[in-house]
C-alpha cells in the first residue's frame, strides 16, 4: 500500500513490525530538519517557533484519528508503562469502593507489573484478578473496579472484542482501560463508540515511529476534567510557565502530560504519521487479513511441522500470526540469517507481524519459501542457530 | 573550551544553555547513523546489535562521571518529573514513620507538583513543608522523612551547599534527594562523597543533549536493592524477556528503568557526551566563574538599571547569572531580536546561562555591549517588544 515510503534493507522481508516498525524513508530528512533548522538554529526558541510545545497534542490528534478518538482527547509522551500507571491510578480513583483490578494472562507483562507496583504503593487492599483471556466476560462483576486488557495478545495475536467487552463491563459499573499497543495502525478501533474510559498504546510498532517513540493516552472527554493526575508534572499544569508552587491540572487531556516532550522522537513520529495520511484503516484491515490468510495457508502447506497458535478466524486475530514449534528459537534464528525477520517468544512461539503498509503477496510467498527451505534442508539444526541470545 | 564542537547560529550569542543547550556539531552525523545504519538496516536487531538495550546504563555512566557517581549507579530514561516521582516514592518508603517532605520555595515547581500528586495518591497523611532556601538547615529535624531540593535555583542561580546540607540532614536520619538539573555539567558535584541517597537531573541543559532528552536517576549503591519501585515497568524487571506475569525487580540501578528507552534521543545524547570526554569539571567551574564575574562586572558597569539577583559570591552561585529589571521581559525580547539569547521568568527576572564549553570573553563583551545599546537607545521600549508571548 505504501511500500515505497519505507526504507527496507536489501534482501530483507520484515515480519516484525509488531515489535518495531521499519523506518519511514522521510524520517531522515524530517529529523535533519528538527536538528539543523530547529534545534540548531532556533535553539530555545524552537519551543514556540517550531511548535515543539504543542506537538504532544497536535501529533496525538493524528494518532487518535487512527483509533477513533475525537480531536483533543489524546496526548503523547513518556513510555507505555508510564501511561498504564496514569490510566490505572485515575481509574482506581473513580471506583474508591471497589478493590479488584481484572486483567488476563494475555496482557503484556509490563501492564501487570505496573499494576502490582501501583497497588503496592497505595496500600489500600487492591488486588489483581488474572483470568484466562476466554474467561474475561464471565468475571465481570460489581466488585471489579477496573478492567485492564490489551486488545491484541502480544504472543498469540488473539484479539478481544473491544466493543462487546466494554459494553458488558459498563453494565457492571466497571471502568475500562484498553492497551492498544498491538491495535493502533493494525486493526480498526473506535474508541468513541466503545465509550471505554481510557486507552493507551505505543507508536513504535504498527505506527513505525522508531525505537523508543512516545506512548499515547486517550481519556474519554466527559471524564477527563475529574481526574487528579498521580503523575502531576509541570506540563500538565494549567499554566506551566507561571511557575506557581501549587499544582493545578490543565483542562482536558493536557493534564495527562508530565514532563518535557521528546522532540527528536517526535520528528520521526511526524514522518511516520505522514505515511498514514489518507490511509483507511478499513482497507489496511482487509489487506492484513488477505495477507495473513495467505501466510497461514502457505505455511501450513509447506511447513506442516508448525502449529498455528493464533486464532484461525481472522476476525479474532490482530495483524500478527504466531506458530508454535519446539525448535522455534532456532528456526527464527535461521530465518533471520536468510533475511526473513520474525521473532520468538519463549518457550516455542514464532511471531510474524503482517503490516500491509509495506508487505505484499510477493513478500509472503518469498518468506514462506525460505521457511520451507530451512525446514526441508534442516538448516535450523546448524550449531550457529542453537545459541541462545536475548531476542527482544 | 570546546566551542568548535557546537553548532552555533551565525550572529547569535547563546546565554540560555541553562534552559536548552545548543546542538553538538556531531549530533547530525550521529543521529543519521542511528537512523540509517541502525534502525533502517538492523531494524529490530538494533536492540542487540547496536546495543540500544544497554544504553540507559552505558550512557548513564558517562553522565555519572560528571557528577561523581560510581559506575553502575545511574540510569537514564523518562523525564525529570518521572524520576522525581521514583526517587520520592522510594525515599518515603524508607521512612514509613515520618510524614514530612521538606523542600524550599526555590525548588523547581514540577518537583513540588510531583510531590503533591504522589502524597495525594498515597493518602498517608504526608505533608510538604516548604521553607525559604535560607531556612532549610534550621528546619532539618527528626520528623522530616525526606529532604528534596534542587541544588541550583532555576531563577536566581543560588546554589545550596550539597555536602553540608546532606551531612546535616543525615544527622537527623533524613533521606536526601538532590535535583541536579542545573548542576550536571555546570558545577562539580560529588554524589559519592555526599552520601545522599538519590539524585535526579536532566540532560538537555548544560549537557546539551537536545529538546526532550532523557532524565537520569542516581541511587546510592548500598540502598538500591532495598527499593521496591513504584513505577515497576518491564525493563526494570530482573528478566524482562522471560515475560513472567510477576514483577521481580532487577538487581541494582536497573530496577529504576521503566519502559522502552528513547533511542533517537540517545543518539543526540551520545554526541553531546562525547564533547565532555576529557573535560575536567574543575576547569569548567573555574572558567564559569571567570566568565560570570566578567559578565556581572560589565553589566553593572554598563547597565546600572539592572539589579543582580544571583548571589554575588561565586561560590554560592551555579553557572547562571540573573538580574532583575521591571521591564525585563521587553529587554529580553529586544536582546533576542539582536541575537543575544537569554530568557525571562516572571515577574522581572532576566536569566543568563554561562556555559564555558561554548562561550568565551568575546561573547560576554559583545553581549553586554548589545545590552547597553538596548538600554541607552531605549530599544526595549519599541512596541514589538511589549507583546507577551509564552517564553519557555
């Protein structure tokens, strides 16, 4: 769909955009502009003249457009883990009489870690109830304060029905937080329609904004002004440059800002978002399903040793396909050695991200041919593919 | 001292490095390397092959060297406000029986805002006691849990005696947090010798790492393993890539990491730190005092309307000189119009950062001549310099 707008290395088929998206071709010139024309020439004046100070909101609106958020309801900054902390602490404060945080075992561990750290410091008898992803709905009840889920499972690609679960949770008076790390730019999301209170996510996966690009947080506009931020930094103050000694939250989503925004990361994000201009998420989703179905079909035909871990029904899958194989680690290493980049999650999960912006049928066929060759010629058994190293 | 290693715009004398340092000349090539050779070509492999994952510690050691921290005791990431939150929540947990956070009215407001937000969410009857900077020592007592101060006042440049205050605080069993935002790269600091428990700071001021570059946190090595982080993100986990569902803090300073590090900001930080290689902070301090004394002397001679706000004794001053003048806002605007960039803080403070890495006597003389001209010819009274706009 937009392949020519990415820098893709020679000889590489990139199936790991669910972890870190590839570099937009224009990122280099956009970054040089920020460095040389803005930081270099404007110096401190860049905060106003290059509009650095408003980028956490102006760029966020372009992210928000991809996940169905109204203008002015999303802000960028920090890491996803910090945004989880902000959302969860605000959500718990909305239900002071309830003590249960419901989540599932398919949530990204960092979200659960943040919840553990938060309730440990609050010392208010909160507890985390962790259930199987398929048991979430039957565990929605009036003792649950907050439901916190990642929509698309980072290992399996299994996708929750965001609308339906949110609706049921709200019938029990539960505040809902969705982690959209594997959704934004991957599947259509309509936060407004869902009525969920909070969403958070990152921009370095399907949004392709580069390593360590900032996270985002959405708060439903009708509740944002009631939030007293736990991370009450100066850029969430209603008048940060008055330098008052007392914190007064800014109106609206600005109060979820904390500290100085990462302007150099924003340059790459700006470049990556311009690729999305005019792209329809509906079309992305259709292409993602076409390519994923082709990938599953070809892999099952050519590599019968692999077992599909992702849901077979494309409607229950994000934009990622996972297979299990006992020696999956070595297979992924061998694939990378041949230019097909996927990744691995212990104990036996091989993950492949299907990002239609820069992948097409030729890539899928070529990748699976290499995979078949690795299996048939047992290339994965070579000693160099047995050594375990951290795979990120 | 290193002027040739910076990009300084033609016709500009930059006296605002206390707010945002100028761009190191090599930042552009270093950033292009990260973009094109690392992100562009390595893609996800950059986390290992380009050592992105270890940069929060490896780059932090180079920052730590400038503030007297042992290797492995500093980590980079997030914003300064988030690092304040981490330090303060950990410090309060070390003194559960004490409820007072002592700070002063010269602290940067965001540090106080974070404290307010934190104690609001903890609901444990903590309170913030705010005193005049000159009254800090007499308010150190056994009911104080934590002393949290910014060493160098962002408005006045007044500098606390870090060693002496820490020593006295410790005699009362108080945990000490120093905000070194205006100290790192500006004045010699010896965290090890001070025995203070925590230090935090930013890298975009005197360290010149660019807009939104990451913050740092130091924790005294003998206490770090007792800290249970409030912001318990996955990269502070002892084995983040095991994806356990339970948080187990990493040994040492790594537990103060939270989420995915900002690799593009790190590229600029790497470039800026390479300027510091072989620079002695003692020498920087001597030059800073020479240039500041010259600046004060010349301003007082040529612009008698201005009143020195900073301490006259250089030993009580950081690397910044502030003057007050009723129409300071217009003077700063007029100065910027003539290429002399300082900044303004309400109601009447004109701030000038004296950074010896890229300033010399010629700059000081030239800047004050322009200042004198603006005053004598009343250029600051022109209508275009009266309009108030946000000055960051």
